[in-house]
C-alpha cells in the first residue's frame, strides 16, 4: 500500500493548489515514512482492544448555567460612541496591506 504521485496530484487539484514535480516526490517520500510508522503501530499487541484518547481529563458534575434574558442596547446606542458608521456597522481602518 502506498501513495502514488497521481493520487497526490488529484488531491492537490481538489484542494486547488499546484505543486512542482519535485515537491510531489518529497511529499510521496514523507507519506512513505508515515505509512511505515502506521504499519509499526498496527503491530502493537492489544491495540485493537484499546479506545482512542480523545480527552485526557475525566469531567465530573458538568452543569450549564441557565440563560438569562436581559435587555439589549439598540444599535443606535451602540454606535453612538464611534465617529464613522457605514451600513449600521463601525468602520475601522484597513489592517491588511
């Protein structure tokens, strides 16, 4: 069982990114190592009887608070503290160049 270059190209295409042929070779080699590690882990005795660790802590007495209905501010009250409002939203300066 292995991952061939055609499968990697198909996956890359479905994820909408392109790679050079040399990058596919490197990725294919990395997948080979990962699959070898998985094969080694599958040889561990009793592994099939164990359940995966999804959360390391036992949670006890989980209670959620009751929702409380409170009065909300009107949009005009919320926007009264800003200088620039566009379409009932606060206009902020561009942060990405």
